[in-house]
C-alpha cells in the first residue's frame, strides 16, 4: 500500500525534538522557527506537557462525551482565566477546520440565516463549510461549492460597508483572521475589525474570529482580535492549543444558547487532549509566555526591518512574515538545506516565522545571524571559474 501523495515533502525525517530544536535521523540539529505550522506553542516536548499526558495516560486515555468528563470543565475554567473570556462557553473539537465548521454551523443555527462573509486570501480549513470559506479554488471540490459564501477584499472598509447596505440582513456571520496566516501574514487593521463588529451588531450577524493560527498568545495577546479592543461572538482555536496533541475548540458568547443535538463530536474533549491543553495553559501562565511572545516578537521584527535584502516585514508577536525578492527567491530552501533552520512560507514569496512562544533571545539571534549569512551568500556572485564549470 502507498500513502496518498498530497504533500510536497522535504527529504528529512525528524526523530527527536526539544524546545526550539529538532533532530533528524542522522543526528543533525535544526532550529525550528516553523513550529510544525504554528502548532508548537510552549516548545517541543515541554517537560510539564509530557508529564501531564503521561499521568493521564496511566489513568484513562478516552471515553466518549456520553459521560461526565471533569477535565473539560477544568480546561474551560483555566482557558477562561488565561484568555480573559471567562463568561464564554466552550465546545471542544479536534482541529481548526472542525472548529470553523462548527462555528459557521452554529452561527447559522442561531440566526436562522445562510449568508457568510469571508475575505480574500482567507484560509479556514479543508472541511465542507470551512473550505468553502477559504479563498483557494484549488482545494474546493465541486461538492463544496456554495452560493452562501461571499468573498470581500481583506481590509477594504468601503467594500464591506457597501456589501452590508445591500445584503446585511441576509448575513449569518462574518469570519475573519485578525492576522491571516496561510494568506501571507496579512494584518487586519483595527478599524476594519471594529467595523466588522459594528456591522454584525446592527445586522444581527455573528462575528467569528478565526484564531486557529494567530491565537493562543502568538500575537502578544491571547487572541489577535484583542489588539482591536473588540470581542467576537465566537472564537475558533486549535494549533497552539495542544502543543502538538490534536485538539480544537470554539468559545461561544453567552447569548448564543445551546440545544441538545445541535453540535456533537466523538473525540473532542477526550481525556488526553484535555491534559495536553491544560498543560499548555499552565505553562503559558507560569512562564508568562504571552508577554514573552510580545517582547521577542518586537525584538525580532525590529531587527528584520533593518535587513537589506528582504522586504515588507509585518506581523505581531511571534507571527511574522516578510517578502523575499526574486534574486534570493530560494532563501527558505537555503536556510533549511544549508543552515538547518525550519521556516514557513506563503505563496508566492513570503517567509513566515512561527516559533514557540518561549524561544530564547539567544535562539532569535542565532536565526538573525544565520539569515544575514545566507542572504550575503546568495547575493555574492559565484567566482567566474565556478560559473564556467556549472555551464559545462
């Protein structure tokens, strides 16, 4: 049997990980500024996270949501405290796509309406509704196509106002990433997010903040939307929530009332997932990682803005992107293959930095020094003899 080939893979097998580093099968050490796609929030194999999971594994790993699982309430209480959203309700799932799927479904249940507003370059997942709200036709199958989702330009307040003047009363929800990840680290303006809040309020629509990648302290606040000083009606979460253990969730405003059978999940909120998620929140709180993300991010961004050779540095906290000019278009490959540093990307020319929130200043400097060296090497013309040999 072969694996279904849907991912272009680097020819690397990671066999060990600790903190901000991973090692391949040959013992080569890599600095990880990718975090497995923003998943590693408190560092690889954090000892408290490992201990929490091991202890739970020796008690019970799984039982279904047909019985009381006190750890779910423990997680809800801790999440409410750390996020500052303790009046919200929590529904636990397994992934970001599932979180967005349930958020969109819940908004339609609550409002009785069908129209969803999403934005250009949005990525909300690969399941039926979430992929329909994703601005990438290559991953939307014919069965996913629907007239219920309208795309508007990201950060375009005039277009948003005009749309709502005509269609506002039909809108069930607006879904937005306060910082677009897959789209290329595009930061929503505070005024744009406040306008969404206002238009949702005046049109009885639900504001869904997709915080799957930009949430959980990555931006220097618990939710990236918090920078705008407004609240969403539903927050979706996943990636950094379990530090690698599959878990997702949605925070739901208290005015949205539940009903038996409305939502459901087999694996969501299982014992091991709750143990992993509790460990993440406990480490975030104990090690002050949201403030650390803010400080490390400011330092990293300020340094990157002084670099010659890269362009348009942007982001918040430890969610940072920059554009790579054509003359060094293979910079990401160079960093990985020659300097053993993992980074993320967004097509066509963006490098994304998504390290663990507890990355050290020394490790940040290690990356900056290496980036300088890699850019200089790529910009230095090869000796004439080398060029001639390459042509023969």
